C-alpha cells in the first residue's frame, strides 16, 4: 500500500504522481522502492543488544601523594558522580542509549551488580560517589513501610540507594595504595618489583636521568619545600609531576610559579608518563605487568559469569590505580593503536568491556557463545566530558571481537589463581606460604586428587596409617586367641613377682 501523496523520481525524471505513471513505468519504480526497503531489513533485524559490561575506573581528583594520607576532593567526587550518571544514561536509564538486557532501571538490584575497590580511602570513596550517579536517590518511590507496632518509616536522604562496595579479593591488592608514590612497590609481587627495579639500571633510564638533570633543577624553586636538589630528578618523575599537577588545580599561588610554563608542564607530564609506563610494563618481562594480568583475570571472570548466568549479573565495576591501566594497555597491545596508551590516564578515566550480540535475546532465548562479542571502549577522564571511544585490542583490526577470541587472547596473560600468582611472583611467605607447600589449589592437583576419589594426599596418608595399625592389631589378637594367651596388667604381674615390662601375653591357667 502506498499513500496517494507519495512522490517517486526516476534518474532523469522530475517528481511525479504515481497514479499518473504509465503502467510500464510504475512496476519499475515500485521495484526500486521495494529494493531500497529490503536493503534496510538486515539493519532492522540485526539490532545489537548489550548483555553486560565490565567497567574499570580510576579515582577522581585527590590530594597530592606528597602529603599522605591522600583524600578525594570535592572536584574528584563531582567527577566520579558525573561518570556514574553518564553510564546510567548509557546502560541503565529507561531511555538509555545502549540499555543492558534485563537491568533494573530505577530501583537497584544488588544481585545485578558486582562492585569492587581495594581497601583504600580514595578508591573506596570514588566507587561510592560513582554509584550515587549510577543509581541516584528515588524519592518516595520506595514508599512508606508500616511496622508491626504501627510506626511508619520512610527511606532517609530522599530514597538514597545503598550499594555495597566490596574489597578486591586479590593477592595483588594492597591497603591504601594511593598513599604509595610507587604503586608497583605496594603490589606485593616479588618478581614484579625486581623487574621494575631493573628499569632503574637500564641504559634507557640512565640516559633519561642524565639528560633531564638540568630541566628538573630548573624547577626546584617551585618544589623545594618538598624536594631537595638530590631528590629533584627523573627518578622521582611521577611524584614531582603529581605535586605540581595537584597544585596547578587547587593552589591559587605557587612559589616561583612563573617557572611553570605550558611547555614545562607538558614536559613534566611527558616524563612522568615515560617513567610510570616503563615501571608498569615491559614487552620482554611480562611479570612487570602483574597488575594488568590480575585485572585481565577479573574481567574474564565477571564477563564469564554474565554469559554463563545468562545475564543474571550484568554489571561488574572495579576502581583501581593508573598503574593497572598502563599494565593492561601494554599487555593488550594498545600502544600500537595510539601512543596515548603509554601515558598516565586522567582522573576518573574508565575503560569498558561490553558483551554484545545481534542474536535474539529474551527471557527464554539466550545467545550461544559464538553469537556473543566483546567491544572495548576507553575514556581518558570522566566519561561525561570525554568521549567513550572504541579501540581494537590484541593488534586486531576490528573493535568488536567474538567472545571465544577475546577469551583466548586474554588467557594468554591473565593470572587469576592464587597459586599461579604466587608462582609467577616467586612469593613463598604470607598468603603464599601454603601455596608453596601445597598443590591442592592448582587445577592439575585438583584433577589428580579427584581421580583418587576426591581425598587429599594428607588425608589419604592418615587413613593409610590407621588401616595399617588396624591390620597389625588384628593379627596380634589372632595370635593371642589361637595361642591360648591372655592380656594381664602390670599391676597383677607385679603382685605375682613378674618383671614389669608392660602388658604381656601369658598362657591361660
């Protein structure tokens, strides 16, 4: 059916009324229109559905690391809140641009979320601020609860929604990491620390240390309240940059601030970028990127739970430090895409992994693994003000990878098992003490023990000893019975003048 007002146009014709077309021309024009509409059908039927996401997020603006303890500033709070609001509008809101399948759009369902952050004040508070933007207060939607005693109770703070932030359960996580000037030093991974220390004796580092000596000395008047001539060097490139960067944001006046020209500030950041990337990643020493390896495992575990659970838990969120970004960037070969991936990410930056499908999704129909793909996106700075852009991972040409391919590539460097982490790090004390003496946590050990009926070697040894003892006692009892002997106590033997050598077997009377 075509409305009478429709106008169609052939290549060399003006717009005409279809009713006035000759009978030989009309079928030709109709065929063109139908061909055009049919070309749109694949686009209509192949609409993408987001099954779940994993978001790794840096904290917001904070105070300088030179004056511990660090704390989240009001600006930082605003940044992470705005980022949470951005992701709400993208994935959660009723009018979201890329709504997640099955997500609760108004009232939070904590079963649909997994939120984590290290035991660190700045990171924990950043996560809490982000969640306030992701699921804001709902006013009187929660209604009023009537208690048994007749009291009516309404939710406080205009229906503020409570969402727990769990501590990251990882061997590489450490308390108050944001107070540490060198994040690798707080990773706890022995071999990673050794690898990063190797950078300080490399030819590249020594060249940079010597070539920038005069540059750092030129800005000493601006930081001589914190650094000395001996510490004002490339070795402390990040902490020097951090102090000046925070001061530029918050201090109205800076001692000898005229020295901090645009070019100087750019040079400070460039040197800090180089310093921190080399401490976080090295192409020939993968252990240096332990933070990225453990993060990769956490990303896989969360996304896999979404796939296997058929989107019962759709959102994974973790807050962490910039070193984890840099380590993951290196492992995922993102510097080959852009040199920007070798720099320290801005406050409130985030990288997102979207699980997507073009297959039909419903409560009764869920796509197979080979119908699911992963898209990687990154925003340098709070996503509300900086575009969330898709980039190709693992030196691939496409920004959307099939789920099986993504899993295979991530597994090449992911470390998510406690025993594997301890082995890779060379740690044998603390939480790794048991891992170094027991193999029960490793997949091969588990398989081995299960083939023996699911009993560990230690338990099997105890059982074996008990069985042996029972056999010996049984044989002894049989000898006593057949030999006509009986057991007599020391006390009775003593009364009879026997030698008290213990319980002995004597002939029956």
